[in-house]
């Protein structure tokens, strides 16, 4: 998995928001789908800076030609890149350390998984229509590396020291009532609450929710 790490940056003042793409998207997806435009007033007024990044899903979770162990290993390298290079760069360029992360669908997994593994690097985590149990991506395979990239699993067993770090994060999880992944939001919200981690959780009544118009409508409510 060797390729340039491309990204887009919008704004020059305010809190930094890192945006992950969905499963089939690239770093330009959130702009192409209108999310940047939906936040343009916050960006232009200096309340928000946005960094749209790649997630390399085609080298990991969505590449079914790879053995699941290789998918996880590639994602582990991506996680290391985020924690050691990308997120520190974002914080330095923004000039503040209250970085927020956002993702929808598989992007919601990326936002939550990274935050739960590196809570000291994220101040707010927003996941819409997310996936938080990765069993369905592994074709029946499971090992320790899979466990430590499946938030429902490893957060359920965190010790108190780690939980204290998670409690410093502002957690937002939401999706529509008829989303096929709605139980993922319910289940991970329950995991956080049972570990005494505060979470703002919403299930939007009577709607699918797992689509761009819903994400554009609701994301800005949780910013800056």
C-alpha cells in the first residue's frame, strides 16, 4: 500500500474538521457530494477549517481479493499514518488542538475507530450511519488485530484509564430509523453509555438516513 496521501483543505481559521470518505470514495468525495458547500458559511466566517482525506478502503476493507488478515494489516498502516502524520499536521496547520473528525457509512467507522484508539488526538467525533462492528467485512476471519479495530469489541473491554481518555471526547452518533445499519448506532451508543462515556445519539424517526441529503442536513448541527 504505497501511494501519495492526497487531501483537500478549506478555510484558514477556526476549528479543524477532518472528513473521511465513504467506502467507495476518495479525498474529493465530500466536496463533490456537496458537504463542503453546505458548510461554506462556517468556513467563510472563520469558524471552521476542513481537511478532506483519503481512507484507502480499496487497499483494505473493500478489497475482497485480499485475505482479511492483509486487509486489517493495511488498515493498521493507515491508522499509524493518521496518528503519526495526518492528524498532527492538521492540528499544526489549524493552530489549535481541538480537532474534530467526521465520517458517514464506512467513513463513520473510520472516525469512531481512530478516535477510540487515539482519543488524545480528537476532541469531537461525529459518525453518521456508521459501522462499528467489522465482523461483516472479514469473511468469518478474526484475530487480535481485527479485535483492536472493531470499536464495539475493544471499547467494551477497556480499562478505566482508557475510558477516562474516551470521556474527554464529544461523541455524536446518528442515523435514520430505517437505515440497514441503525442497530450499529444503537449498539455502539449503548456500549459507550454502559462504560459511562457520554454520547449524543440520535435515531431520526421514519427516515432511511443513510444518504447524502441527510448527512448534509445534520452534520452542520454538530459543528463547530
